């Protein structure tokens, strides 16, 4: 199972790393993963490297998966509210917050791909809505049951209730 690591670096270093990744035709995440794997292999196989000393300035930080955060709880509350009250009277600014949280589900959660696909329907629907907020065709459709954009609330409930605490 993959796990996530967060690091803090200065902005210019990040830009340099992004350029290196682009040169390799890789995402920044893939590029950094490859660099780390190569480094670990070298440390393990090169006898001239003293690997008994801890790395200076490196500290481990646990990053909660998104489904363990307040942002996820907020998103789920909004989803069930929309299920009960499908009228969309949320501000555009609020919908951008929702979109950001939906992206976090996709990028930072350990939910199953099947459930992420359900959230992707909402993300696509919200993104279309934000692009054309006054277009009736792009109104929020995920909360209305019985269409191809409908969110499967039962799938969400089953998966959340199955999480071992």
C-alpha cells in the first residue's frame, strides 16, 4: 500500500524540481519518488556510505488521509444536505471551497477507487457549474437520484461504516 510523505522546501527549489521532472516527462510526485528510491538503493548497497547516522534536519510527520479530516466531514455534511435539499443556493465562493475539498478526496484519501469515482462525478458536476453558473444545463445534478450523474450515497455510507477505528 502506498503512503504519503509531505515535505517543505523553498519555492525556488520546488520550481527547479518541477523543471527536472518536466525534463524527464514525469509528474513531480513520480520524479521525487524515483529520486528517493534511487537514493535508498544507493545507501543500502554502497558500503562507503555510513547509513547508521540519521539524516540531519529530517523529521517524520504523519499526514492524515483526507477522510480523517474536518474538511472531509464538512464535505460529507454538505453532500447529505444537498441530498435532502437539492436546491443550489450556495455562493460561487462556497462552491470553490467544495471543489477544493472534492479534489482533496481524489488526491489525498485512501478511499476505494469505486468510491472515488462517485466523488469524481460530483467534482465534474461542480466544475461544470463553476464554469457556467447561470447555465441551467450545468446545474448540480449529482444530488438528484436516477440520472447518470447521481451520487451513490449508499456506497459512501457502506464504505465509511466499514472503516476500522
